[in-house]
C-alpha cells in the first residue's frame, strides 16, 4: 500500500496575523472635553464587537457615542464613554483593566479576573452549580423556586432573574450548605431538577412550559438570559400585553431598510436611552447570526439613535418582509427585557441558606410581584436587589413597603427606590462575575 503524505499544517498559522499585528487599544482623556475615548484597532474576527461591548458594559460604562467599522479584515471602533455619574474615566485601575482586557492577549488575565469590586471575572466551576430555569411567570414563582433550593440545603450565592411577556428566565449559582461546594451527587441533582420542573409547570402538563438545566461553561450571564428567552420565543405575542406593560415613551421605533449601494441591510433603532442598550442589541444581532459591518451610535438627551449595517453570516441581506419583521420583534424584546418600573428594593444581610426564600416569601405574602432580580454574595454579605410591582397591577402602596420593612426586621438593611419609567439599572451587586456555565446539549438546542 502506498504511503500517503499529508502537507504539514502549523496550528499557529491562524494566529500569525494577530501576532504580527496585535490589537491596539487607546484610552484617550484629552481629545474630548466631557468623555473618554476608547479606541480599538484589531484584526477582525467573528463576535469581536460583542466581546468589546460586553467588557465595557460589565464595567458599567455609559456609551454615549460609538463609531464601528469592521468591513474587510480589520476591526476599528471608537467609543465615547463616561462613568455612571457622567464623568471621564480617570481611575488608573479601570484604565489598566480596559487596556489588558482589550489588548494584545485578547482575553482577561487571571489578575484582572480577581479584581475586587467589579462585575467581571469567572466563577470557579468546582465551587458552584449553575442552574438555568425558564417557564411561564406568575406571582410568587421566585419564592417557590427559592423555597425548593432552601429545603434541599442549597445556598444561592448569585442569581439573575428576568421576566418578559409573561415568561421568566433565571440563572442561579448554588452550593451545598455542608461542603460549600458544587453539588456532584447525580441523585440529588435529579431530585432538584424534578422539583424545580414541577414548580415551573404549575398546573400545566406541557413539557414546553418549563425547562431546567444544570450547566457548566463560559457564556456571559446576560447573554445567556437573552438566548434563553429568545429560544423560548418571548418576542411572539399579540402585542396587547406588552404595550400595557410599558410606557408609550419607551416604545422602540425600529426599521429595516436595504442599502443597495453597499449591499447591506440597515437596521435603525430609536428608543429611550438606558444602561447596556448597546450590549442588548449587539448581543441579539450576533445570536441571530447577523454580522455588524458598520454602526453609528449616539445619544441626545434621554433618547438613543443606533444604526447598524448588517448582513447574515452567509452574506445575504434581509430581503423578505418576514425576515425584517422577525428582526424588529426580536430587537424590541431584547430592549424591553431589562426595563423595570415601580420600586426597587435593595437588601443587604448576612448570607445564609434560606435568605432568598425568606425575603421572597415576605414579598409574595404582601402582594408584590418580582419583575427582575439580582442576587450576589461577597464573603458573608448577601446583596439582593428586587424590582417589584403590585401583583394585581396597581401602583405599589408605600404602606405595603413599610409592612415588608417591619417583617424583614433589623437583621437586614432595606433601601427602597422609585424606578423611573424605562429604567434598566443593573440589579446585581458588585463583586460577582458575569459569566455562566453550561452542561449537556441544552445550549445547542437553544441556538438551533
């Protein structure tokens, strides 16, 4: 038999261009009077825009303007950013983090991961079990979920909960009370999954109504919540329920047009500006398999104007009315998932098993419905933030809040804030990572 000889392929060849032309990152505080300019020049690669926007969003930076170009083999972006107070970025640690995270190595280094007080980093897979839940929302559901976990002696170390269009999506990080480690007993995991499924199903027997997954991997938590709700088709509705839940001033105006000269589809988004709006839109376009070649982002007063020149990954534009309508609906849903109205309750207490169950039970018993929540722990301290509304649809009575405060007692600190219409301030407390982990094939099924 003749010997077959294959040509040698150097596995480092694909990285050669990056090593010859590494990314260049500039943090400029001199060119603009009232904001910091972050410039990124890099070899283009799939998903790079989302990576950059994700890092800036996790630092809670406000992006007031952006100019994006990735046509051809190079990626060139300029972001005009401020902190939450509208000031330039002058903190040396923040600047150093941006340069390292977006710089030549192209990933967050171990030293940056452990930087305290920032919502960036990666959880230890061995210390936590991540649980994904999605199902039909109803008043008191979060209380029932947390009660199941408490009864199984599991402590919720971190969680994100989003509700939209009568659906709920959760990512929770739990650990065993006795070992302070992840749950590795298959029987215990099976029991937990079955109990959670029963809670999510409620009175329905349809398997599609509820799904759970125990996960391990490296997808950004916010992105994962978008993926879960997108796969659940939360963007499909009659439109009546959605319009009733949001003020007219926040209704997004989204159009899709064709640019014949350059062969792009142009997506234009006009809506009320808010935190992480750019991330939510870029995340959705990326997960819908669209590539952003050029974009212009600007904010004027309370409103944002964003324009994206896109094509599908196969090079096609959006030619049919059905494709355009689907993109519009999905972007509207992505914009609205973070929107909260009513009151936010910020609670600080000593961490313990059953804390989340106790607090959500008190909220449920007082007729309050949680529309969005963030849970985090830092050492022995637990920080929980709940966006609540009256379960019957009426404005929250402050007498109810005072009753909640009394029932919570002196062991917990409670801060109450009124949420302006269209607000999307992040509920999670600082110091916890923004990364999710995935087991099994559920992730592939969601993206299929």
